[in-house]
């Protein structure tokens, strides 16, 4: 049975990603590289897997050492992580914000699902107990009769937060 949900978000960008079925992992907080050319990155990701069970085509990313200009090829910078995910599943886009590593469909239609069995899940901030599921939300009235999930209302408040009401 479908139910009402209310969620709050800190940025309009993350609201947009949420409504378009993105999944959001951890922010990449560690910084690597020589002074003046540092970037967020992750140590310990090489050889680990990230498994996508939706959208199609499904697939597995097995992270490999950086072949770029990173002084330590065992540290994967955001650009390395994004390039390797997109190389494995070309229908995805990968961005990063203060909210975290965001993975969504290039043409949103269904939502992204990261399986809980990937060995990179803990490092990248995805669940290891259950799959991390992004849902694609149509606005109410986009199809008749409405099919859950859909968003009903979005508003911003004096707290600089965005509230999304949905039926799912």
C-alpha cells in the first residue's frame, strides 16, 4: 500500500537528483595530491566492486588503479571513480557535491539501484544491509491515473531547506 512521505533536503541540486532517481553515497572528504593540485579521493578502493542492479544494463564496476596524473595510483580521485563507473555503465552520470557522490541515469526514467553486495559499498557510503534504491518520481498529474511514486508538493522554508511531499 502506498503512503505519504515528507523529506527535507539542503540544496535544490540534491532535490533534483532525488526526484530523478539518483543514489547518494558519502562525500569524498579525504584530499590527495601535491599542494596546489589537490582533489578529493579515496584510498582502498582499488580491487573493490560496486554492483548496479538497475537501470539496465546492469553491471559491476571493479575499480582499478589510476592511470592519470595522480601521484599515488592506489588513491582514486573523484575523476577516476566517475570515469570508471561511466566506462562500466554508460547510461549513468556521476557528480559530487557536499551531499556526497551522486549517481543517476543520464536520461532519468527508472532510478538507480546499488546492490548491497558490492565490496566498495562501505567505502563509498552505500548500504551493505539492503540495496540502495533511487526512485524516479513523476509530478502528480503527469499520468492519469497517478502511479506511485510521484511527488505532490515541493517548498522551501526559512530554514534554507527544501521539503518534498511524495506518495509512494
